[in-house]
């Protein structure tokens, strides 16, 4: 009888423990929300940098007497700097932690924006853009990884998507105020969210998974308890983190190309490559120029775009953990394909005798649809997927590789975009439509669904 009672008590304890463990995986605490906000706050500055050239192109070229080639170099230096920052981002984050990497990124952000705001010639302008890009490259890897490592599985997609939401808030700000505010003032506004993050990082915890990797197990448990709440049972989650960290050791770049890592690497590089080959950098940077080329009032177009990108990103944030990553990625890419086809048709029929000139309206609808669909899915999902699929041993080299891939491709696209428009607007958007269609096929065939799984279940599916 005593043995039966003991077994029953033990069973009840296990049930209670499982219930408490489950609650630890679903609890959203004020500290978790505050930490996420601080982590993504500089993404607002990233968004301003993305939208900076769209409405200020003519005024900057006029004030500093720049040619179209010089301005194209200036615009592309954001992505070139991003590529340089990406080379070091994963290594810095692995060696010094997520918080320290963000502090370094803020130093580049702030110095870059100050250089742009005070620029008297093309040299300072380019240096400023390059520095901002370097900060963006450092942050673009560590922000989604940091968020993914601190959040419970049921809200990981939503909170990681908030990175894209803040970026779109920054883009909307640049698009809207670029109509009536000096480009130097916009550069100074870009510093504000950087200062918020720089100060806020003093009050948020380090990633528990990074602490575990550094053998700081007690700190890992303390941080995880704070993030999940005092009443949450973190035993199971802590154990899974410790097991995953113990089972991994950083690999070299050469080892990354072994067969065992092939699928994750193809997915990570593929989604990053396709995100840029769909034309996102070019259209984001030079939306105002496309409106002018189509004969649509650029001030009206930029104002409307500033009004739609944020609500559409909010929609993506809401549905990413309901629909899942894969369906949302496919829907977003399909929408980009249709909008690029409409843009190709708009410019293809421009000036054709006997046909009503619908180019301005159709181009406006095409750009509007493109920006909305990109904000709702493809803008954030490659970064979310990257932050989820790579285990600790791959995270440094694989994270660096896929981030460099994204920024290098973005640099090529953003530099060539104006010249491609001069060559053929119709041909340009046909190319982007084809790449968007290939993204749908790629997602259907290769991208896994990670909704509702812990990072350990995603990265070690056989053991889970």
C-alpha cells in the first residue's frame, strides 16, 4: 500500500512538473516583451536606411551635384557595408555575446548617420552610408538569432517577426517624411532608435543559450527563469538547452559543406539569395524613381506606401505562428510574382499607339502590391528561418555565410537597379517575376515548417 501511495505521489509530481513545464513554454512576461523591444529597436533605424534613398534621390543629387552613377554607388554602399558587417557578425556574437555585438553595431549606426547628416561632399556621404550598412550587417544576423534564443516556441515566430515590423516602421517614416523634410534631418532621426537600444541593452539579459555555450550554467538558469516568470518550471527547457549545447562544437567553414549539413545550408542560402533576387533592395531603395519613370506623382506614391507597409507587417506578425513559415513564404513570393508581372506589363505598354495609357496606375498598383506582400512575408521569413534551422555548431559559420550571401546579392541588385531600368524596365521586372516564381517552387520543395517546435526539435529532429 505504501509503495502504491509512493508511486501515485511520484506520478502526480511528474504530471504537475509537466504542467508547469508546459506553462514555461507558453508564458509571455513583461521582461520578455521589453527585451524583444530593445533588441529590435535599432531595426527602425535599419528601415530608415532602406527607405532613405527612395524619396531623397533628387535633393541629394542636386545639393551635392552627383551623377546617377555616383548616387547608385551611394545607394549600394548600404548593402556593401552590410556584407562587410555580416562577415564578422556571427563570430562577434559567438565570442562576445549578443548584447556586445549590438553595442558594436550601434557605434557604426550612430557614426554613419552623423557622417551623412554633416556630409559636404560625396566622400563623407559614402563613408556614412557604408558605416550604417556595416551596423546593419552586424545587427541583421544577431537580432533574429537573439530573439529566437530567448522566446518560447509558441510565440517565437511572432516576436522574431517584430524585427520586420520595426523595419517597416522605419521605411514608412523615411517614405513619408522624405516628402517634406531635409535628407539631413532624416539622417538625424535615424540616430534616435540607436540611442534607445544602446541604453536599453544595459537593462536586458544575455541569451541563455549563449550563456550555456560559455559554460555559465547558473547564469543561464537565472536568465531563463526571469524570462519565463518566477512561477514557471524551466527544468525541461534548461535540460534541452544544455543537451543541445553539449552535443555541439563549432565547425570550420570547410566542414560546413559536408553532406550532413547540406539540407540546412541549401535552405539557408537559398531563401537569402532568392529574397534579394526578387528585386527587394532595388524597389525599396528607388521606389520614387519608378513612380517618376511611370509618370505617377512620386510624392503621392511614397505617401501611400508609407501608410500600408506597417499594417501589412502587423498582419504578417499575427499570422506567422498561425499559418506557419512555409505557407506564408509561398503566399508572399506568389504575390511578388504577380506584382512584378503587372509592373512589366505597365512599362511594356507604355507609349504604345492606340492603347489607353494605364502605365501610371498599373505601376502604382504593382509597387503597392509588391511592398505589401514583401512586408507580410518574404522580408522577415528568411531571417526567421535562418535563426531557427542552424544548431549551435553551425550557427557561426553558416550564419555568417547566409548573411553574407544576402548582403552581397543585395549589393549587386541595388547597384545595378538604376542601370537595369535604363536598359529595360519591362525586362527588369520580368526577371524579378521569374525569381519570385522560383521562390514559390523552392519553398514548396525544400523549406520545412518550424511552427510550434522548439529550436532543439528543429535542429535535432531525430532526437526529438
